[in-house]
C-alpha cells in the first residue's frame, strides 16, 4: 500500500501573473514547477498549513483564502490529495529554501513542466474557469 499525503497549495495572482516555484533537487518530482504550499501536518487545518508553508517557503503572510479546486492523484510511490486555494499575499515573496520562484502568465503553463496532479487546475486557470 502506498503512502497517502494531504497537500494544500495556493494560487496567488498579481497583475495577471501567478506565483510558482520550482521543486528542489532531492525532492519528489524535483525540477517540476508547482504552486506554493505543502503537506498538511496532523491536527492542522488547511488554513493553518497554508499559512505555515507560505511563511516557511516565501517569508510572507496570506489572507482571503478561498478554496477553488480539489483533486487526488496516484503516483507509483504515493497518492496525493490536493486542495487548492486562491489567496492574497502579504509581503514580497523571497525564496527561503533556495527554490526558483517566479511569476508566470497563464499562457506560459504549457511551456513549463508541472506535476500531473496539477493538470486539471492548470486547464481551469488557462481557460479562466477557476
């Protein structure tokens, strides 16, 4: 039986661009782009997990969280249940873990490698459904 992880991630949009980060070497799906966020710890709410993850990864706060999408994806080594939220960023994002961070336009999604679990969300963002 493979590991099951619950993950939260943010869709942070400013000036028509969305904030994304590249997964670090040595991590699951290294080199892929992702939406900032991470694993939910036991006993944490989604809001608490996102607040902690964004502070740890980007040295920022977040506000006005609104859930926009949920999905699950089975990788060979684990199943990931993803909860995506739109939110507003408080502060200027800084890469606290050494990952590449950049603002991208929705039309750039196709030229970047994202995890398969993000495909439906990305389609919704490109077609302005989410």
